[in-house]
C-alpha cells in the first residue's frame, strides 16, 4: 500500500530547541516526514526541562510539540561530533537549526558546506531576527520581535499578547519555505537555503496597522482592528467577564444594534468623533448582563459576537474539539495536531509519544552505516550518548 502522507520518505534533521522549532518539525512530522532530533548532551532541547511537567517529569510544552519524533544525542563541541552531523546531513532531505547566525558556519556545517556534499539538501535557518539585518546578532524572544514589529504598540494598552505570535508564526513561515524548496527540488533536483526569521513572521500580522500608519494624509481613524473603534473591541460583562464584539461591517453593526435595541447607534458608527461616545455607551451596556446572557442574545443575531475564553475554557470548546487541532493523551496532557486539513490525511492518527533523550541514537547511526564498533567507540569518547 502506498503511503498517502505528503512527506513520507522525507528525512529531517532537527537541531532546534524550544517552541518555534518544535512546532515546525511537528508539522513536518504530521505531514509524514521522519524527524530526527539532534540534541546536545547538556540536557538537549530546553523545553524538556521547562515546567510544568507531565507525570513522567517531561515539560508539558515539549510533550505537546514533539510526539512522533526520534532523538539522537551528539556532542557538536567535539570534531568527531561535527563529522557525524555532516555524515547524517548527507542522508537528509531537510536540516533545520535555530542557532544565531554564524554558529553553524563556525562548526563547518553551514548551508554552503553541507550542500557541497548533498546538493538536494533543504537547509532552514530559523532565527530570531533573520540571517541578515541590523538586529541579526541580538538576543530576543517573542515579545521583543512583536514589539519591534509594531504589533504590541498597535494595541490600546500595549502589553504582552495572549499568544506567541512571532514564535508560532515563524514556525509556519519556515514550514512554507521548506515545502516550497522541496517542491522546487522536484523540478530542479537541487535543495536550497530558507532564511526564516521570527521577527519577519510578526511583521505581516500588523499589515493593517502599517497600511493605516503610512496613509498619513487620510482622515480615516487608525486602529480599526486594535480596539480603537467601538464596534471592534473587548468589553466587560457583568461580573467582569470579557466579551468580544467585532461588528465592523455595516450589516453586522446593524444586527448588533437592533438586537440590543439601540438603533440610534447605527448611523455614523465609524466616524472618528463618535468613537469615545459609542465606546462609553457600550461599556455601560455590556456591564448590564453576564457573558452567558449576552451570548444567548447576540449569537443568534450573527453579529460577530463571542465570549472571551480563557485557555482552560477553550480546551472544552466544542468547535475546538471538533476541528482536532489539539489532542489529549491518557493522562489528559495536551498535544498539538496539524491545523492543515488535507484530503487523504488520517484524521485519527495516533503518533508515537515524544522521544526520550537519545533513545534513537544507535538505530539512527546504524541506518547511515555506522558499525557497532564505531558506535561503541563514539560513545566511549563521549561524542554520542
């Protein structure tokens, strides 16, 4: 029987750590690729040790994003470890790393060196600021990338976002680049270099705000999608429960106003001068009922109203469960599933659990031709574990 998974027989070397790389290679695994995590002997992927933990003392973030992968431990600080990585890269279709720019070059394992030995290799550098530019060598995290990209500053009250926009966005930018490079390889026979910056992934998420900011001559009020207009905002219902109203288009705003018996608010609802007045009235209005009462009234009106769910509430949402993007193991731990719904993919696939660190070292090395004597010698020298 032919494997219908799009990336079956594609081998990926995963040198990444933490969330972006974990999500990226998980999505590749869910598309059928073989993922070999190349981990350092100092503890491997940092996410393994990040609390909170599962019952078997694995970090829950690692558990959620690394099922179905294999793990090999190599000490890249030793020349023999570097040579082993290059030997692995000769058998790989994709290599993903998340070091700062220049690290792999110092090891002699940058794209140019590896491509000279495997011209079909797709090499993805997944870094914070990208491989080039003013900030390329700076440290950073999701909050920094989103802050410089203007995403945080666009909000009424700038604060950390409720999700890792740059980290997760960066994973999908890298995924797109890798898939494009693999598709091109089908035509040309050659791989390529994918430069995926987490910062770059944050920038498109603010395109509406960038377009508004650049239109300096326009009288249109900015911030249409960031809470600066009354029709598109978060309000507090009775008891302090937040609710979301996104009645931006006239038809949705009219449905909302009629449902709450405030037809007087329909005309001119987007005028800049009316925003403080309408916002104040909606604050008072929403405070008069609970979130559940508003849901019962406004959801049937189809006016782009939603309750604001905390993560623990969202886990039990019927639509979230139906779409299958999150799954649960026998202990109730969450694991991420691919949001790519592709015809032919088995919807109930149960992948192997996340790998124990180094569990697949011997089998992976045997697969590339290492003899038992070589493996014993490498282990004795501390090159592998």
